[in-house]
C-alpha cells in the first residue's frame, strides 16, 4: 500500500506543476496586450495620453456588450452569428416606434431589446428542439433579423433618435468631462456577466455544459435550457449594444455592420475563451477586447502609417496573437495520450 | 527460444517526468515468434514502456536494441518503418470507409492512371482476411461490422504495412467473449504461423495465460519478474502484480429481513429491450449481466431518463415515472446512475469537488455555490470511498481509472439516493481497484440502498450480486440467486 501511496503522491506532484503551467498559459493573452501597449506607447506620442486611453474604452464599449453575451454562448460550445443583425434590428425597431408611431420611451427601447432577446431565445429553441447546429440556426436568425430591419425601415435611415438611445450612446455622467454612459453600460454588462459566470449555479452549469454536454446531462443538468439561455442572453446583449450603437451614431441604419460579429468573436477567442466550450471567461474577454482596442487605436495613432495598410496589419497581428495563445496553451503540441 | 538473440531488447530503461520516475532500470526482451505479455496495475509503468517501445517517447535513459543494433526511435512512424506496429486500445479506424479502405489506409494501390485501384485493393484485402480465417465482404463500411472485426482490420493494416513486431494494448477490453476467443486465436496464429512477435498488454490474466509465452510483471515502474506462462498461475501473477496476496473474499451479504421494493420495472419495452420485468429491494445487489449489445446498458440509461422507452413502467419507491422523464426527475426521485463511460460522465479538466457537487449543486450551494461549502460537501464523500489522493482541488483527470470511478460514484452520495444503477463499475481496472470499487457497492447494499450492477464482465457480477439477472438480445432470459457456487462458465452458458 505504501508503494501505491508513493506513486500517487508523485503523480500528484506532477499534476501540481501542470496546474502552474496552466495558469501561465492563461496569461498568454495578457502578455500580448502588454507587448502591444508597450509597442504603441513607444511608436506614438499620443497613444498613452489619458484622453486616448479613454478613447480606446469608448471604441470597444459596444464590442464589450456584445462580447459579454458571446462569452456565455462560446462557453457552452455554441456560437451566435446573429448579433450584428440584432444591433441593426434593435435600432430600427426603436426608431420606428419612436419616430413613425410616436410611442414615448421607454417602450420603444424595452420592446426593441425584448425582440432581440426573444429572437435569441428562438435560435436557442431551434438549436435544442430541432437539433439545428447553432452555427446554422443563428445564421438563419441573422437573416431574419436583418430582413425585418430592412422591411420595417423600408430601407430608409432614421436620423432622429430617442432620448434614451442618445443618453446611452453619447451621454456623460457628471458633466461634460464625465464618464461616457456607454462605457459604464459596457462595464456593468461585463461585471454582471463575470459575477454570474463565476459565482452562480447557473454559471457553473454553463461551464460544465460546455466542457462535457453528456456529462452535464448525466448529472441532471438541463443542458437544453442552458444552451437556450446562453443564446437568449446573447440576444439581450445584442439588443443593448444596438441601443448604445444607435445613440453613438445618432442614427438608425438598416444596413448591418458585419464587422461587429467577426470583431466580437475575434476578441472573445483572442482573450482565450475556447470555441469548443468550457474554458475561458469574462476576464479573458476583457483582455481580448483590450487587445482589439489597443491594436485598432494604436494603428490610428501612428501618423506615418499608410491608412490603407491598417486592416492588413490588424489581420497579421491577430493571426500572430492567436498562434502565440495556442503555443502557450500547449494545444498545438501533439496530444500525448 | 532464449538461445537465439532477441529481435528487440530494452536495457536499463529509466524514464522520468520532472521529479517523477515512471520507469527505473526496466529490462524487456522479445524473441522472433514470441508473445510476451506485459502486466501490472494502473500506474505501474506499462503505458510508459509501451510508448517508449512504439516511439512516442524518445527521451529516456537506457538502450533500445532492435535486430542487435542500438537505435532511438524518432516517432511512431519511424517505429512502423522499422517494423514495429502499435494497435491501440481505442482503435484508429475510419468507420465510414470500407473494410478494404481501412486495411489500406494511406497506401491504397494505384492504377496506371493514378486513381485508386479498387479491384486490387478489395482482392488483396479479401485474401489476407481469409488467410486469417475471416470471410467477410470488404466493400462494406467498417462500421457495419462488430468491434471484433474492426480490431482484426486494424491488426491486418498494421501487419500489411510491414510490422514484424506488434504491440497490442488491451486488445480485448471491449470485445464479447466469442470475439475474445477469436482474437486469442488470431494472436496465436500470428505468432506461430506468421512468425510475428507480439507484445501483449492486458488486465485480463486468464487471457494473458493463454496467449503469452512469457509474462513480464511491472510494479511501481520496476521489473518485478519475467516468468514463463507455463510455469506460473493466475494467483501467482496476481500476487506479483499487487505485491501482496489478494483479498480473499468481499464482505458477505447482509441478512435483510423486511423486504421493501425500491425499484420496480414492469413490462418495459424500448428500442433495445423488450418486456423487461425486474424488481430491486432495499439492501440488495442485483447483477444485470449480458454481452455487449444485449440491451442492458440501454435499459440502465432508460431508468435514468436517457433512453426512450415505448411502454411499461418504472417505479421508484412507489413513484411511477411518466414515459417522458428526464435525468433531473430521476435524480429527484432518488436514482443515481454511474455510466459505463467515465470519459462521458466526468469532467476530466475540472476539479474533483466540482465533479462531485454537480448533480446536487442546488442542495449543496443554493443559488450561489461557495467554494467552502462545496469542498465541505465533497471531501467527506471522497474520504468515504477512499479516493487517492484525496484532494478535492485536483482535476479528476489526474486520478487513476479506479479513483476516477470512485469519484463518479461519490458524487451521488452527497445527497443519498435510494437506488444506485452502476454500469460496468470495474472496466479496465486492476485487481486492487476492482476490489475497492466493488466493496463500496457492497457497503451501499449493507446500508440499505438498492444497487443494480450492470455489466458484461461475469466476474464483476458474480463478485457482488445477491441475485443475477441475465439479459440477451433485449430480453431477460434467466434469473438466479448467487449462492457462491455459481461459476463464470455457468453464467456464460445461459446466453
């Protein structure tokens, strides 16, 4: 018996070192972020100024709201391709009710966010009831949402927006130099998501369902409910981001800004949340968002740069960052079992 | 046999992982036309040695001598090019491709035009299979054949790619007894007729005694002994493996006086079973035995709401489930289910305590589960079933198979159920771990729970059951009391 004990304690030591390695891995995106910030602060004088740092936060706020919802979805191992269309649809519904129908706030905003949540829920039901992969159900939902937006707006842009949307998108708290409301909304979204995922039973179910769906079912978790809830949460976040985005632009356009979807998924995955589910979280998403923001903003701050090169450079840096993440996570190393 | 030089020899192999020594001064040799078995408990170093043999690990101390030359394998591919082929426990087959395609995977014969030469491929595959005594249609997808045939296909693929030395890792763990027989015959055939040399790794000592010429026993990363199979016995092997004598018998049955039926299955029919009637009393272990595909595993799943049934009733302690119930309902009514697949039911990367608290997280932690509360719930049950090491924070994937199984069982006693349904509780475990897991089940029985042990291993069912129910092709064919003189052969004859 003593010999087996010796072996198991050895095994245990080995595991402890892998735990240490694992925590080093999760820091890889943080190193990427620090390296980018160091680079841009050396390459550009204006980058580190408080006003510019504040700019970065404003620039990533919409993305952050979407990213909070996307984190739930990716953690369950699903994906939501409909968020960009949700952003558009919410703006149109709000503006249509407010401008064309003359319904006072807060009803247009509540209705718009409600519709986005409902559509997310429907994607979830399609995924769980009819076993349509979320990749397809949310893609179809994306067309439904953008189609509704085009139909309702008849292709026209609304240039008048409600006071609620204006407040969310361009208001400030505490005078003209105060905090931007949209940054606060984004921070709240991330905070609430963080608390839910880290500390609630629901959060645990999200992680466990993503890590091993059949295992979660065998432990009595209603995984269908979890998948559906994650997509509904993402729909809700899409709705909130829609209001914020509309307020920021000062108009509601029927055209879908496709980059929202790619940028959101990109930022969340870049932070280290796995596309396969079960690994990652809001802290990772925050780091991913900051990497994204730093890169976009930093390139704008380098005067000598050919503006037509920016997208190319962004792509190259993203690819590099993903490879580094993967190298550190040991995933590219051949599995030894 | 020992007068000729060995075809393969390992001398003084030492392999360390960080501070952990997995193998120390291990010697191993293999002669042409010999089957040399490798046995030992989980964690004894078998897998490490196998990975060195097959070229997965190439950093170690010691000598690897093949055909009298010192070599160091660069990779499994390098190993194969030198004639060392590996057949893994989990087969490397493509179920959707045809048998012939699987046999020629990656080296299909081509026609002059450069397209796949189907005719030659099918013909050669058919001939080679026939030489081994298998007459099957090689054009059908492999998935249409039972696991035993899939394994033969894999063996043939490895042989046709030039392997003189075959390393077989637990080749029979998922096979039915008839398939095991055929595989043993195949291995013996390969050795004597085809002059292949075979390294055979298995937990099943009966099998080892039948196929092996010599047996090497590893314990704690060292050689314990290498013995001729004809000069040893199963009992001797067990004591060599364990380093101590095996526990004589498991605790005996408790004499329950008042009968109380906890689980009652009436006329249950579904996709994989028909008209099943079964009662389970408090303080009783019923063994549900059948071959793979007999429907007993699906029946167990149906009890837990995870396999659809069309008619009949399932009653737990007086409560009858509706036809469409979920695992959640089953748990609420006091059912605990341990699946035959630990990989499917456990969260290997997650901490032990999280694996344990998941089914009853609501009871344990309420809306906001706290780390302290969860560990306080997990630690006592881990101690109760003796998980080694008893560290609630370690990922469950770091435990040995037996200890993982204990975790899979322990998760249900944080909030005690009435009935345990345990599928294949001891698959792939060494003797010591098996006994430990089985005595946990016996303890449950003695405490008055009802336990249903669902298994395709006759030993497991015979070891713990008060009553044995035999299933075959979806139907219950026999039910007998386990009085102690019941033999494995008797049980297998019933099917």
